C-alpha cells in the first residue's frame, strides 16, 4: 500500500467503515472515493459493477454489511443472508471484473462453529454446526471469505479476508432491540440512569463469554494486514481475552455511572457459550490491539453522549 493508492471502503458510513477512513487519512491517504446507500445500492450487481469500473480503485475494503445482535439475527434471517450474500458477491466479483488487484473482505467471528475449540483457530471453520441464532449471517460471511479464497486461487488476485471479533466504539448502532451487546447495554444503562430506574434486566443468564475489540484497533489491524505482501487467505482479528456478559454489564454500568441493580433474564437466549479467537496469526505478523476494554468503553460512552447531544445517534 502507498498513500497514493485509490482505496474504496464499502460501508464508509458504518462504524467499521468510518474507522477505516479515519485510519487511512491519518496515514496520508487522500484518494478515497465513497458513495452513500442512496447513491449506490450494494445489493444491485449492475450498480456495483458500474461504480467500481468507473472509480478503478487500487484496493477495495469490504466493510459494508447488514449487522445486528441475537434478536435481529434470529428474527430476520432471510434479510441477513440475502443482503450479506449480495454485498459480498457483487463487490468481490465487481472488483475482479474491474481489474482491482487487491480486496480485503471483513467477516465476523460468528463464522466459526458453535462448539468450536477455544480460542478459535482459523482452521476450525466448517468443522461442525454453526450457532442457529446467527446461522444466516454466518453463512453469508463464509461465502464472502470463500469467494476471496477461490478468486485468489483461480485468478491469482490478492483477495483475502479478516474475521473481526465483536466490535464497539464511535458510530455504533444503538437500536433498542437490534443492536449488539455493548451499544445495547450503554443505551439501557444510560436511560436507566436518566430515568432513575432501580434495575436493569439483561438478556440470558449473563454467563456466556465474549471478546470485544475497539473499532479503532480493528482499523489499525486491517492496515497492518494490508501492508503484508502475502497474507493468509483469512485471519482472526481479536482482542485476545474475553469476559462474561454479566461482568461486562457491571463494567458498562460503572462506565455510565448507573448504580441500580442488574438482573438477568434466563428465558432469553444466550447464544454460543464462548467465543474467543485465536489471534496467533496476527501476532506472528507483528500486530496486537492497544485499547483495553475499560478504556474503550469510556471512549464509546463519550462518543454516544456526543452523538446524542448532536442528534446523530444511529438507531436503525
């Protein structure tokens, strides 16, 4: 990569895409074409091929996706599999047809089996069944990974993938039902504090363990990977440690300043018991995350308050 390269970040208005643009600009990249959803529907093949063919980027980073938490994935599986399959196929094939030499596709830790070994190595992919609540999203992300792998094998293009763990940070989605766990907890504890609510109920038993990576660490990891001339077909991008959801809820409550009780609701699904990624491949390439969970939560809450004050909180 060179700062003179033209880099198209698909999904630039989302949390991940915005973080990637910040990181690229900080490194001196200026030729960064973008298109809003109103200008370019990534689920439409003809539109994608026309845009990529016209822009002729040197690199495409696919950060665009339809994302959500357990409730959203379990409630709208057809939407999740269709939209994410379409985005991956259109951008990867469109980049190939336009002669783009390098593509980085961003997937998710949910591609790995429900009962994967912990921490999860890259080679456990497709070794046993997926978690049912997010199977549709996972299959779409696996398809994108495999598209990159096989285009690279057949055509010699440098198309590869990174599988981030659970992400959080500035620009997150705070939808009251469809958001991921950290933004959902930030919003609920903030509102409970504002309303003086005596307790907050969290989904499930609080026992499942999850790994969380600040989105700016993800962006740094992606740029580090893109500096590699011959990266693996796919690598994990994780934080290297996990935390029980119940402990996370306590940490978020402390960050927000909520002093009420925290209760669990075991009638709601827990999802996969544990999801910790094996980060050894990225470590061997010389990369490790720098933002601790506690520091990252403070940053995320400060960003939420800023977005709230300026009426920019994402809740779609």
